[in-house]
C-alpha cells in the first residue's frame, strides 16, 4: 500500500519559528552520537531570506556542533518544506550534504513542532523548552504516526538541568562525535 502524501504546515511564520528549539525525541541518526544529550537547534533568519542553522549536542562531556543553511525548497510555495545544507566533516567542511526539513505540525504559539522529511527516515519532536508535557508529547507522536511514521523508533533525548548556555563546556574540536557517528557509535 502506498503511503499518503504527508501534510505539511502552510503559511509558516518564519520569523516566529526562529530561535532555539530543543530536541525532545527523534529517530536515531548516524549523523548524531548515540550518547548525545541536551541536543538543540538554533535558527537565525539572514538578510537574504535563508536561515542559519546551528545544531548542538553534548557527548562525553563535550559540545559537538555543526552549522548549515536552510532555504525554501520551492520559494513560490507556502508549504513549510525546506532544504538544509551542511558541510561535512564539521572540522574540515568540504563536502556539502543536503537534506529535507518539513514542518509537519506547529502549535499556534510556536512552542512545539513535529519535523520530518518525505522518506520518513528522520523525525524530530521539538520544543522551545527542554521538556514537554507527556500528554502533548503523546499527541505529537500520534500526529507523526498519522503521517505514516513508525513511531516505535522514536528515542527521547535526555536533557540536564541547568540547561547548557552558549558554548559552555569543552568543545569537540576534532569532530570525534562525527567520526564516531559514521561507525554507529
């Protein structure tokens, strides 16, 4: 049976979407360390209409990060379908990697969101806080399930208190987390 076309948010207010989002849960990805905690993304709108993306996670006490650029997949569409381009490896950014970033749901106050992509291999539940009410979380999981995702693969992201601010803590300047992720560590 063919999967139905995913419903994507229409008319996303990009300015309101900017800022910091905490990963509440996601499908495990080879692009992130398995033991990553306090994972978050910060989006900043640039003058040219593209979005600066900063993804951060803490692994083995060190902050790993990667920066990229997001842009509308189809500038003439009102659908929240974006392309995100990162250069890898993060310590020597030479290879461009482009992925899809589709906002499948966002609440009216722009406090939590479900983000996926057309192959349904990646899924993120995001929140402006590093925690989310369990009832709301379950509603978001159901939304993902309704879009054809196998939500049994969702992994909740651990967050600590206090929340790390800025570039707190030692950095993984050698990209060890990225190298480990290639080997599934």
